[in-house]
C-alpha cells in the first residue's frame, strides 16, 4: 500500500501553507489490519511519474494486491494511472457509479491486483468498505457470511442527484415497524474523520432515487 501527494506530511513533521497530514496512510493501515493480511507499507510518494513508477515496480514485486490512495483523477498532478500503465499495468476499470468515490481504478500488474482509491478520506473509506473488502476477501478465498444489507426506516430527509448509487454514513437510532430507525451523520463523507468514525454502517440509496422523506 502507498499514498500519493507532494503536499502530504507525516505526523511529527512541520506543516507549511498548502500542506496537510497524510491521514489516508493510517486509514488504509487500519482497514487492512486483518489477521490474514500482511501489510507492506511503502509510505507516501510525491506526484512525480518517475517516483511513482519505482513504487509500482517495488509493490508488484512484493505484494499480491497493490492499494494506493490519491492521484487517480484527471488533474495536472494526477500521474498515478499513467505511471501504472507505463510499468506494464493493465487497466480494467477507471470509474465506478457510486457516490462518494467515482474515481476508482482497478487493474493488474504482473500477478498483483491493483486498486487505486480516491484521495478524499471520506471517499477512500467508503470505496474501501464497499469494494476493496470484497476484493481482498475473494483473493483470500473467504466467502461472505451473509447479505450485509437490510431494509430500514429513514429518520431523515434527503435530496440528491440520480445516476449513481449513494452511500451515506449512518447510525441506528432505535426501532420502527420492526426495522432499524436510521439517522445520517452530517458531513461524514467530506473527510471529517471523527464523524465518519461514529458510523455503524451506510444508508445505500439506489441510483434512480432523487429524494427520501422521513419515515420512508
């Protein structure tokens, strides 16, 4: 695993204007901390193609699954996908129809599966729980224990744009009609990690839904 961004600094380092601490590295380490996973932490890489190519080559030689965070959109300093392909990586998926987390990259390099995740901490966490957990379990031969989804009653009003499946961090707030009564956590997907840490799961909203009213 590795994170990307020339602006990233590690805990204990001084922060200058335009810089920020590398929260994603520790989110990934926490999410990957399972008894059947051996973490190879390659640290943080600056937004420089030559450095990214070196990290990819090192990762492909040492890991069964490569997970990166950041640098996979289409900005001027987003060099991760090009660097991956320059190292012989085969691209399978460039975007997924979920929110947050549209820019997710899936591919293969040598014998390693590659998963590129967005740099926003909320989107990183969501895409990991929704997509990466399934991939890692499959690679390890672990079958899911059961359907992780169940019906619930909304204790909130919501409006959004159709077209993508939406995942909203939420908590159970009681029981209604024999189903969990669910409340949303405000602004949890914006990268406010304390809010995100309080979530007990996601409200999953189908891509064709434009709004939800309290009691639905």
